[in-house]
C-alpha cells in the first residue's frame, strides 16, 4: 500500500519505524526536562522573581503541551494506528487540535492578565482567573464538539487499509485559520504590553514567545496545506513533531527559565537587584506576587499612582490592604529610589517594608501593621493613609 502511495503522490511513504520511536523518546525527554524546571520553580515558589511568573497558568500551559504531544503521536503517524489508536477524532480532534487551542488561549489569558494589571490598572483575582478558565474551556469544547458532530467524511476519519487518519483539506484550513486568529489576538495584547515595568521583562519575553509561535504557525500552515500527505513521509512527520514540541517547550522556558537560572546561580544578589528595580518601577504594579497561601493570583493596582511603595494595594484574603512606605525606615538609605547607592552598599532588603504580597515573613507583622485576622490598623498616617 505504501508503495502505491509513493507512486500515486510522488512521495517516499514509509511505515512508523525506529526513527519514529527515537523521535518519541527525544520529545519525551524534552518534556521531562521541562517538567523538572516546573518542579524546581514550585519548590522555590517563595523566591520572589519566580513567584512573579504565575506558575499556575504556566503549569497548565505545560499540561496542554504534553497532551498536544500525545495527540501528535496519532496525527503524525508515529505509531501504528490500530486498535485504540484508530479512534481518529479522539486523538486528532480532542487531543491534538483541542490542546493546541488550549495552549494558545491559556497564553492569551496570561498576557491579558498582564494587560489588565499594568495597563487597565485593575486586579486579576482568583475570580478573574476562574472566569477566564471557563471561557477557555467553553470556546474550545464548542469548536471540537461541532466538529465531532459533523460527518467524519467532512472532517477526519480512519482508513483501515492505510492504518492512518484521513484529514480533509477543509478541516485543515479551518484548524489552521483558528490558530492564526488566536495568536493574532495574542499579538495585539503583546503590543499593549510594550511599556510595562522593566522589573518583569515581560515585553521582551513576550516578543520572543510571539516570534517562536509565528515560526511554528508558518511551518504548520505550509506542512498541512502544501504537503497534504506528509504523515506518510518519515522525514516530514518527524520534522513536524520536533517543531511542535521544541516550540511549545521553548515558550515555557521563556516564561520562567531566566528567574530559575538566577535562583540557582545568583540567587541572593539577583533577588536584591530585582527588588530594587521593582522599587524604582513602582511595586504598586506588582504582577502575580501573591502570598504563599495562594489567596489571589495578582496584586491589585492603585489607580492614582504607581510610584514607590506608596499607596500599594494588594488583595489579601479578599480584603484590600493599603500600605504606605515608612518614611523613617528606608531599605536604600535616605532615598528609596537611589538604586545605585543601594547596590553599592549591598544593604539587605528589609522584607517587612515590602507590600504584603511580596513578603516572605507574612506571619510576623510589624507594629502598626494590620492583623492577618482582622481589617483594623492601630495608627494612621497624618495624611489619612494607613501605615504598615
């Protein structure tokens, strides 16, 4: 049969073999290495540059990547498609296509959270996160359910003689078009993030991620629309799987790789520098620095100012906690924004002077700080602000 395919479509068709097994092993190794990265990040969650990277959403994106890869095993013909593997709509539609979309929409929500916090000056709370997750699932389930109900002859079906899933050109065009639409929306959000604080490096990381995805989408479009029978060609199907896995794993490493690297090789000095830059940029804009109890996903923004530690507001256990920077105890000397002075003297950063969401010792409040079990303050600042 493969000889007939080779002559009919002028391709070099071949059955899944040793090279496909090696491909599965190498890609599994890359995913395993990325899992180790995430485990390390979770084990060091109290390291604040890592805590700022929204590990929950990044972990969910990784899970989507793994399931996308499993769907690729059938879609790209790396295994003999017989028995349980012959359910094409399960593996191609509900694993490969569904989790490609989940990967994209979760990344969009991650960038939307940044846009909401930094540009719209609004909180991205647990409720916002749950609503976003529900929208993601609803959109992706609806798309796949429609294709599930459509006749297999119009979408994809199993061909026993070929031991392969036949995917129609209409289905390919629709699937690729939706991907371009999703990542186009992501590009708009990334453009809106171009002016956010340097402490988080999110814009540069976002541009790098977007370039990786555009490369992936270009390769996906060419492979699926121009090489219709690529799954029968060993070289092309292996290339497709490698590109998918490397690109998706690279996105995750771009999200959290740098702070993890710094936590291993330059832990204390990098955190000190990161906090000093945060003070300069304005920690009222803190992104994803939730407390270790995980009560919220993002710190709230103060709508009137974004300078220094003044008027920073975080959502702690669902209650707004206003904090003013203590004028008589500055971590960088007389001028809290004299970063060069702070770096030259290497004064240890006073954790109690940070907003609650960035502190590690949140169970040891200072005098004149709010109780963790109540909303009252013992004293107030002359200008009407509460002091912690």
